[in-house]
């Protein structure tokens, strides 16, 4: 079963602790061509180039990128998060226009924002306004909102806060334990203390990048060390551990063993957003009733195709599902380790 014909549109609840407003300044068409000019304002000077720019504004943050991709894959998605102030109302309006249902918790201090300049070789941060930590009452409201919506959903997806101080790690452990106790799948895409708190509560899937596993002190940056760390987390109660590894195949570890998700090699246009798209694909796959291996195939396809396009958390469902058919799940003990090195014990 490849998941291309689900019996119903799965309902996904995404926790977005820090929804952001993102403004991007890109070079305009005239500015790129370098042919546009204007007369000096004083009227007595030479012509000077006009500064053309395209300015884009959209909702951002890990949770919202996951939610966007889940919608692209045909899921009915609700976003639970704090929204407040003039930025919060703008973000909610844009999310509603993107076919996302918002379960809003009022944040008195408002939401954070980024302003990026894309006109150079690299993405430059022009301004960053981080949100403050949620108050005790805001955390209580967020917890209740998430719990009720998760119990009405097929899958709960947990994403992290930026900065991490906005929501305490214990929040992720508590909600994971409560939702799993109710028999609902939980996909946690977290890092640092939030990841370890969720792991202790036994999520269905814990996804981390290899950098996040290393930064958390769980492993050194080697294939064997990453596998041992993942196996330790599975032994501790995580049903499936997924470690994304940039251009190398993702590692999947369950009680049945370790595997790699190997797909066609693609040329990235923008590497950002691949992990969030993968998380969305896994959650939608589980929501469709797929086994975790097939859900990871769908996630790997979503992540791979997302890096070939502009726009985080975007993609076309038909393309992703067809691409997933080209992703194979290979046994880590009978093939190479996914980065060109021969696995221990392989023929």
C-alpha cells in the first residue's frame, strides 16, 4: 500500500508554539535586469538606478510549515498555537486563507517576526523579534486546546518553539503521555530538552535531524553512533525513531531493526523545509492508516521534493505520491549505510 488512495482525508492536529510573521525582500524583475532608471529628485543630476524589490509576507515557523505540507497532501489540518497583537491577527487571516483551521490561544505579548533580505547570495536577517515565554495561564489554555483537538484528530504533531524558552520541555512530555494514553498517534519533531521529554513519554514517531541528535548529546556524528542512539530511544519507549541526515538517506529505527529510506538524488534549490515536509508526510501517512515504513516513504518523498522548489512546506500531492513509489526502505544490515560506507556484516 503506497498511500495514494486513502479511505478518508486524515485529520491532523499540529501544535505550533511560536507562529511567526515572515517578511522577505527579494530582487524585483526590473532590479534584476538592471535597466530601470529614474531622474535625480533635484532635477539637475544624472539618472540613477531605481531600487526595485519584491516584498512577500507570509506565516512561518516550524509548525506552520508542517501544517502547510499536510494540507498539500490532502489532510484536514488544525493549528493550535498562541496568537496575539497586530501580528497575530494577520497570521490567523493568512492561515485561514490557506485552508488551515486555527485553534487560537490568546497571547497577550503577541507573536514574533522575521524580516529577511534575499537579494544577495545568502539569506540575510534584517530584523528578528522573538516572542516572549508564554505565561502560566497561556500555557494552561494551550494545553487544554491541544488535548481536546488531538483527541478529535487522527494524529497529533508536536513541533518545537523558537526560542525554546517560550514553552517548557515538560509541556511536550505531558501532552505526549496524555494523547498516547488515549490511543492516538503522536509524531514529535523536536530538539533539545523538548525532544527528550517527549521521548520519555513514548511517542509513535520521534523525528530529529542528525545535527539535533548530536547537539542533544545523544550521539557523535557518525552513522553507527546515530543508529545506537536511535536504538536506545526505541528501547526506552519510542515506537519509531527517524533521523534525517541532510543529503543522505534518513534512518528509521523500530523494534524490528534499522532501515534507510533511499530515494532518487535531487538537486536542491533550497534545503530549508525538507525536515518539516518529511514530518508532515509521516503524519499524513499514519493518519491514512499506513504502516510506519510506508509513512516514512511518503515523508521522504515530501522532503525531497520540497527542496527542489521555492517555498517551505509546499508541494503537489500527486507528485509527492508518485515520487514515494521510488523511495525504497532498505535493511541497514544488508546494504550500505546510506552514505556510501559498507554496513558492518554486509556482504
